[in-house]
C-alpha cells in the first residue's frame, strides 16, 4: 500500500522531544568531561586570551571547502539516480547541514531524502539506499586516509582500535551493499526492493573512483584545517594529532546531539589532552573550532533557503530534474517509504 506523505513541514512534538533529548545527551557528555578533567570556568576563559583570529577565519573558509568536497562525493554517488548538477548538490548539502544543526541524529540528511523523494517521484527507499552508500564511502575515506597520515608520525594506540571499529563497520556495510546490489534478495516488500535498487544503482567502477580518489579528500583536508586552526591558541599540532582529534570527535558524534553539540567537544578534548596539551587550551580550541565549522555552513544553508524560498524543493527550482529509468516509469512506481 502506498504511504501517504503529508506536505506539512512543521516539526512534530515527538521530534522536539527527540531534539531535546539529543541535546541533553550531548551537553551531558561535555559536562562529564569538564567535571572529570576538573576544568573551571575561569581557567577556560583565561585560555582564550590572545586568540588569533586569522587561523580561525581560515578554518571557517576551510569548513566551506570541506562541505564542497563532501558534496562532490555525494554528487558522484547520487548521479546514477538523480540527474542533478554539482551546484544543486552543493546547495542541497548546505540545506541539509543547516537542518543537521537543529535536528538530532543527522535528521537533516533524512529530511533531504524525504523532500527529494516527494518532489521527484523517486522512491525514498532508493534515495536512502544511495545515502547509505555515501555514508559508507565517507567511512571508507577515513580508512584510506589513515595510512597516509601514518607517514607523518606514529598514531596513538587508541587510533588502531578506532581503525578496527571503523574498518569493521566499513566491511560489514560493504558486505551488505554487495549482497543487496547483487540481486540475491529479489523477494520481499516493495520498500526493500527499492532500497536494494538504491544500493545497486552505482556501478563498481564508479564506487572505486569514489573510494580511492574522492572519499579520502575531506578527511585529509580537514586534518590540514585543524592543524592550521590550532595556531589560533598557539598549538603546533602535527598532522597525526589533528587527525586523531578529527577521528575522536567523529566517533563521539554517535551521541545524537543536534549539531553534535557537546559530544564534539568531549571527543576532541580527550584526544588532544592525550598528546599532553593543557586541558583548558584543548577544550577552548575544540569549542572555537566547532563554531568555525557550524556557523558558516548553517548560515549558508539558511541563505539558500531564503533565496530559493518555498520553491527550493519545487518543480521549477533546485531539484527540477528527471531521474533515469531504473525499473520502469518512475511516475508509476509506488513509494512505500
């Protein structure tokens, strides 16, 4: 049975509850780290004296470049299903980023899937399948970047444990993608078949290009940005130290806080103090760096919404394109979700 999709975009009370709970979880994680380390408000404020603005300005610009690289990866993965330009993909990514700053558990990405499905007629399950492929590509990019960063210095022991964790997830999801894309699971409900089609739409040659060339670029670029931004507080971070901090606050985002508030600070601070960086300086830097990454992207997404207005996801604007025929006419395909 086809699921009716409401055109209403007002958040439900349940969504507000999840957002509040996610924010509370993130702030609880940050508060726990502050109490555990014994950081006082006075010492934290004292570490902010003499902050240089130029490295932080570079970090803010670097965050926009990072979003452009992530959009490039998503665009390559999504193109077999949606015929959209790179500029459209970048603007869609910015809007999703803005909603991720407000919604828990990367709700902006799911919202983007729902809107794309509703406005293009493509099954949301197919779109979700390609989103999962993109998520897998992102994590594979970390695995590919890890040995490159090892050339700059020996990684800490816990980073090898992170390699096992992330590498295991990459292998597990990769096996699922192969199974779903192979056509072995041809039976099942319509939504499962649509999800399988979303997995299978990318040819292995395209994925090989994404994994080996494109996927590591965001990780390597942000490592460089973090190392440069550290000079704002007088930190001379090595590439491995910057990569370790990047890994830590990405792992900490398992806490479903809107905009990764709190969890980002908790993970990054613990990673930096493990290298002997003073705890107050480490926390102050992570807070400032987080702001440079969230604020420009959030404002950019809002500007896209303002410029596009209500037509952002309409028939005559950003997402006006035709999808390739994967299994018959798209207009005749029911969308069970």
